[in-house]
């Protein structure tokens, strides 16, 4: 292994993800984690990631859906997608971020964001095995819409041929989080008498909107309707 990717174990003793030069926590280490359970929690709470990959001499960052199945992270897209076609040729970085609140302090300098973020590095693999491809696509579908895979028509051979599925191992990753109030409650600025605190940011599902092409009396299935009003990730 090169010095860039060589795993060094977990010198902080805080988890079971190997620490590499890419995932080593250099700043604000108290907010970081190499626990696999923390990584799983961040990934389970969402379905949208950003894929960073070199393309034609520049770096492209693409928002895309993801799914998790065991130790694998799955990404998919069209076979015509440059970012997905090039991804298996090089190391990529996948990030997942959840914003939980705006931290409004007494000074601009101390303002911040409460968040949960995961970064995953690796060289993805193109999935060619038919069974794994279906399993990965199911993981992608169920990540965002539990129950939808069994409800709708599953992919045809033609659709599968037009779809590229990438598999990325979850062993090289790190997590950072921030929660709580501003950090200036005991500073000189506390005497200013200004309001400070957190403005929560919560993503919730709304009521399903039926396709106007459908009959008016065709209601949304239970696995869709029951998510109305629920918070993403819960």
C-alpha cells in the first residue's frame, strides 16, 4: 500500500474503522468518530449523497441517491454518465450530510451549524453479477422509499442494461458531528445581552401528491401515505 492509503489501525481507540491518511481526524477531533455504528447511523438517516470524482482533468461532485447493503454502499445512474463511468478508474469520495440546525451565537465568528456528516473513500467496483445488481438496486430503492421495491414493477433487462451500478466498500470512512448550543456562552460576549441559540432544521415528508394521470379514487399505498408528517431518518 502507498503512504496515502495505508491503514494504521485505530490509535484513538474509538471505533472499528481503520484510520488512513485520508480519514485521519486532524481538526476538531472531539467531533469526529471512526465507530462503524456512527457511520451506519449517518448513512441510515438519508438517501442522498455527493460523489466526488476526477473527470477530464477536473473534479466533478455529483448529487446522487445511494443505498446500503451490509458493508457496501451502492450508487447508480445511466451508462452515459461520465462521473459513474470514470469512477471505477480512481479513488472517489462520497459524502453524506444532514443539517440539524443553525447555531446562532453572539458574534459572527462563533456562528456555526449542527450537523452529522460521513465521508467514505475508495475505488468503486462496477457490479456485473445480475443477482447483486438487483440486490443493490433494491437497496437503493428501499433506502429512500421502504416498501416501494415490492410495490412497483421491477427493472426489465433493457433497463438493467442501461443502468450502471457501483459498489463501494465502507471500510475507509470517518464521521463528524456537531450538536448543542453556541460555544460563546461563557465568553466576554455573553455580557452583550444578545439572544443566542439554535434554530433547528428538520426535514419532514408532506402529504403524497397523486399523479394527475391516475383515477381520483386511487389512493397512495400505505407504505407511502404513512410517511406523511414523519421526519426524514426516523
